[in-house]
């Protein structure tokens, strides 16, 4: 599993061995989501032996919860990609009180807690989604089990986006090769000559906590010969994740290994292959939208670039261009008094001329 979701489960279903298994799962990079509800089961779990898992401490009277009057994504939550939209859209979606949780737990944040989303009540601001790191993994606590209210008159538009971005943020990045101490991957398996190869690695101590203080190298080999050793930089201290880019590899079959200070080489027994070809099959051509080029075109022409997730805003953006009205009216000229007068004058003039010429 990548992520485990625990709701209001009775503590009698967990023993010390289960708690150890959960701790090992998270510390080695897994995600754990704890959803609080009205029966205080999670509060019982915290006293039973799960206290270290929670990024919060329970406060207030048992069973007492508060109703939300507004919902907001914090800067941390926005950085994690929660909802993936701006504050204006959030305010619009949650302006309807029927979409707000009516039962939110009052809690106190621990020192290492990060608030991703919060709600306001009549008296105070309460954290709704709170995260913390445990080893190489993450734990997220939701102070309410009423996110189903996000579906009011919108089905999965809001609810689906909320949970999709939550799971994405909690899911560890995929690696092709894994051992208890190291994980290793490239961003592709096959490259064309001259392509940039991105290498990702993650290191863990024996207890599963991230190892972020090592000097790490990516070792590229071909036919049992070391071709290149590339230093890797630390990109995520909380998960012990390193990254490097490699360019200029000739067409060949390669294997990738790791070397890290503080680790015996036999503990880093992780290896993954990749291939560099002189030319790739047309089936592997990138056929998706070239967002960079599209943005350059729109900026040069004074337009904007939108993707399919912005479809709802297109009509609003077009309104100023079509706000006026064009009215077409058919009006017979013979129904106009000035035209009637002009015609009568011409007829009278003709009659006078004909009479003068003795033609009348």
C-alpha cells in the first residue's frame, strides 16, 4: 500500500504488534490518514498507544465539537498542492454553508505539525487538516469526517478534487528499485541520445527515518564498466530524497547504482537499468500539449493559456467580450411621416408640371 486511511475504529482491534507495523510502514515512506468523527474512537486510540502518530493533542470536553462558518487552504497546504486552485475559487465554493463541516474537533497543534486547511467557527479558527512527518513518511489528521458535505449540489467536483490532492500529497514518489535502506529510479526507462536523464534516490536509516546528511553519488555503469559518477543534491530533507541530472550519454544499455557516505555498499544493494537509443520509435513521441510554447504564444499575442481544469472560468472571461446587445429592427419607410410628406410633395409637383404643360 502507499496510503492507509484509519477512521473511527475501536482500539480493541489493534495490539502492540499492529502499532509497530503501522509505525514501520509510515517511517519507511508510507502515508497514514486519520479521520476523526463524533464517537471519540481516535481519541481512545491516542490514549491506547497511537499518541506518537497524531500531529495534534486532543482538547475540550469529550464528544464536544464545533460548526464551521468558513473554510480556507493555508500557504503550507497550497504548497502541498491541496485543492490546486486559488483562494477566490475556494471562497466561491464554500460560500454555501451547506458545504461546511458541522462537526469539527477542537485540538492543539504539536510542535512539528503543519496545518494544510483550517475552518473558522463563531469563536475561533480551528485546524481541519494537519500533517506531520514520521521517518520518511507522513501522517495527516482530519478533524472532521464530514468532507462528504463538499458534494452538495456539485457531486465530486469539490469532494473529488479535495481527496485526489490529499492522496497525491500523501503518496510517496514511485521508485523502480527498493531496499530497506535505499530507493532508486530514473524519470524514464528509455531515452534518446542527448536527452536529460533525471535520477532520484531516497535513503533511510536502520530505524526508517530519512538519512539527509550523506554525500550521495549516482554510479552509471555499462557492461560492468563505470562510465560516470555524478554527485546528487538533497531536494527533500523530510524524506531524505536526493536528485541528479545526467546528460551526454551515448547510445547503450546502462545500469544505475548508489554510493552514500555512512552506508556500507552491501546495504545499498539497489540497482535499476535504463537505455539510451540513437533514435526512439515514433510511438514514444511526446504528443501532449506543449505548455511552454503555448504560453509563449499567448503572451506574445496578449492572450492567456488555460487547461481543462479551468473550463469553468472560460465563460466568465468571455463575458466582457459579449456583454453588449445587437438589436435589428425592420421599419417600413412608407410608415414614416417624413417619407409620406416627401412622396406627396413629389406627386403634387408632378401634377403642377403636367397641368402647366396642358397634360393634366
